[in-house]
């Protein structure tokens, strides 16, 4: 059994949903050494999240952003945590709803996702800055 772990810093992305699958693969070449295993991706932030969804049509990511903004609006009158800006408390809620990690099977050194699947960074702040991921891969 092999275990690999690496912290990866993503560049700053604007608010929205962004495909990061290729970035992860480029930054974590150790994936190629695993025949059968799992990649676990964890984001070390409370106002951004991760999910897996369609990688082909970019309007899917636009619709995700539009829909989650309707679900979790800014400036709700009941928010008490408001000192870091109107987008901060909604970003925390969105991050909890979407989740802080994803796991993907590794088969023959490649991420074994569906044809139309990709890993998304869900940036919920207007200016979230660089985001850190902890990548852990294990298998034989």
C-alpha cells in the first residue's frame, strides 16, 4: 500500500464554480504510481468548497452559482456574523452545504470519474484569494 499527501495552493479564482481537475492532476503526479486506490481532496477553508459535477458545458457552473445565491442570499436580516462583509456569512453556509472534500477512485494511475465529471472549486467569496487543498492518495 502506498500513501501520498501533498498541500497544493490554488491561484485566486473569482466568485463562482471552477474546474480544478487538471490542476490537481498536474500538481500531484504521484497519482500515476497507484493502480487501484482513492484520491481524497480536502479544502482548508470555511468559505469555499468542493464538489464533483459536469465538466463539459460551462453554463452548468453558471447555473450552480445563480442557484446557490438564490438559496443563500447576502444581507439576510437575521445574519449576526457581518463584520467581514456581506458575502462572508453566506459563504460559510454555502461551504457547509456543498462540503469540504471529495473522494475519487484511482484506476491505473488515473482519476476514474465519469466522462462528464470534473472536480469543482466552489469559490463563495467575492475575493477569496488563494485556496489550499490537502491531497491524499492511497492504494496499491
